[in-house]
């Protein structure tokens, strides 16, 4: 305590006079200062109380973050040891680009990009950096917060689609009646650019709300969805130039920036016209996506019911759901992400993550708040003034401007040191993981030789 108080001692001014400043919350008449040392001790005690108060707030915030991370980790399940080697290696490579402490570098996001590039680290890194660049240039975060699609209900009529319940494993189910799409009407009510922004906003909602909500409901990690495409009546005539352009843009966004979010696709009511079109369309799809698609004719109900409970299937697909209260299943957005209790729990997790994201829950935040509080208080000189005797210690706060500058410099140095330590720890852990992976690989080789 004495060392801390020594820091707060005022610097000597000209003629040996004290040049310390104090901040007083009231502006009552003052009288000659009688006991500077007593007042200085009072000043130190008050500012230490302020620091202690914000330190406790910081501690409680971090405890909340730990609780949130524990809950989220509980849904992840065990990680594959070989996958972890690649994920940590990619994270180490990204740390050199300054991305190790940023958003989107979590285990499953990096794993999706690794799988997309068949675990080629260099290609996965390039794809991920392109993804981050696209998010910045396309303004994805702003779309999530600000984008409004007023044509929503009109779009649902000429483009029947939407999420509707979950499959038997807890994944969200996306249903689209492609055969009923009226592209001309769609382009009359909105523009291609706005439609693509709507698509991105839905993809972001799936990543940030639907998947986490399904994970909470299923009590296991959910990172992909099941899709049903009803292509009744679709043929080559539907693949017009505007349709091709929109399809190519959607495919580019989904394959490059949201890889690995598709578990399986059921294409139902596929007639001869669609099968001819399918030969053209599948040329634009990668092998991994093609392997997830089942093209079925009219006898598809048994396949769907194997994967999805009838309560989560609309009647037009062999289920027993109508969502009449919403005007149809395409308008309901039915699923765990609309459960009030799950929504509340998820929002608490999101709020906690936002507090600790990018170092927001650091000493810098505490110092900024303290500075904001102190800037609104009147400054006086201790040589000229002293608070009235009936003024309580809790009624005013004390600060030394040069001292505040030192505190700010110290906070910056601590923040930089913390960042360097975190990067070093990540690098060390990555090296350990890689070495463990190499050891496993060597053991496999030795077992084969034996």
C-alpha cells in the first residue's frame, strides 16, 4: 500500500511548492489548505477505491466469460487429434498475419476451411484470408446489424423457401420449392444485389443463431444443416441467363465463404427435365458437395422420414405440419432458435463473448471508463482549496494528471505484454501439438514396418 501511495505523491514545483491537483465533485466555497499530507492520503484512498471497484467488475466479467466458454465447450464434444494438429498449425500460420486473437479463428471455423482444401495448410490459409477480406469489403458485419429486407413476405410467395424444424440429429432443415420459383416476379420486387445481401444475412443467422440454438437443444455440437429441394416441374427452360447469374453468385458465396455447413441434400420430385438440367448444374459443384446430394424421384417419402420426424416435415413433403398460424411452413422459421429459453441463454453467451472479444474486457476498458467518469468532475488546486468539513470522503475523487498519463502508459504496456504472451503461448501450444502429431505419425509408420 505504501508503494502505491508513493506513486501518487505530488511532484515538487518551483520554489519547493507542491503542484498536485485534486478533483472535487462539489464547488462549495473553500478555505486555506491546513493539512496537505492528510488530504493526500485521503486522495490516495479514494482513487484506490475506484481502481478496486473497477477491478472487481473486471473479475466478475471474466468469471462470466469462463462460465459461457464452459457451456459452449460442453456442446463441442471431443476433437479428433489429427484434426487438432492441422487446426493448431493453421492458427499458428494465421498468428503471423495478426489474426490469432480475432473473431472467426475458432476450432470449427478453421476446420471447415481445412476440409474445403483437403487439409492443405497453404491453400486453407489463403482461403481463410480471402474470407476475412470478403467479410470486410462486403460489409458482412454491417449487413447483420443494419440490413432490412422489407420484401421478405413478397419474396416468400415467388420464391418459397425457409428453415423448418430440425432433422433427427438436431440439425436445422432448409426447404425450398424450386419448381415454384417465379424469377421474373422476384426480380420485380427486389434487385439481385439486395437478394444476395438477404442470402448472406440468412447464412450469418444460421451460423450465429440457428447452429448454436440447435446445439443447445440437442446437447451436442451442430455445425451443418439438411436441405430439401423440391424440383417438381424444373427443367432446362428454368436455367435462363438471369437464373444462371444468381445461381453462380450464390454458389460462389456458399462454397468460398461458408464451406462445410451442408450435411446432406435431398432433391425430390426429380423428373426427366431436371435430370437433363442436373448434368449441367453439377459441373459447377465440387466433389465434396456432390457427395452429399441424393437425387430422388417421386418415391422419396421413406428417405425423408428416415432423416426427419414427420412433425418437422410439411404436408406437401409427406409430413404432418402446416404452420397454419404463420400462413404456411415457409413463413414460420420454426426451430429451436425461436425457443424463448434457448434464445435467452444464447444471448447471454453472445453478450459475454462480445465483452471479451478483441480485448474489450481488458484493463483498457476499465481505464477508459474511469477517465470518462473523472472528466466530468471539476479540477482544483490543493494549494488553494480544501473541501468543507461536512464533505464526506465518498463525495469527491482525486487524480494527478501526470499520474494518469503514467497509468495510461502502464496500461498500454501491460496490454501489449499480454498480447505478446498470448501469442507466445499459442505458438508453444501449436508446436507441442504438431510434435504430438508427428509422434503419432511416426508410430503409425513404425507399426507398418513391423
